[in-house]
C-alpha cells in the first residue's frame, strides 16, 4: 500500500485488521483514496480525537460507500 504522512496511521490500523494480500489492486486504490479523504476531513481538538475521527470516517467510506464487504468497525 502507498502510504503518505497524512494516511499512514489509518492504513497501518487497517492492515492490522485485514490481510491486504487478499485484496485486488482496484480495492487497494479505493482504500488508499478513502484513507486520504477521511484524513482530510478529520476533526478533533487532540491528536487522539483527530485520529479517531479519521478512522470513523474511513470505516464509513469503506463499509457504506464502497461496499467492499470488509465489515470494519469504528472501534476495533
């Protein structure tokens, strides 16, 4: 997965839950884009709140918008 300074925490957390070797190249591109979008829209007064906001938005994008069938949870 291609990680940036903006997305690496979200993608690292994702990789602890999902074996990325089972994903297609198209799914990985969507996940990388979802992580980018989620981190651009994150909110929170502290770093922890901001990271949790990004994770919650990322989970929403993967589960509800892209319908990848990965069934991620907001708080693993």
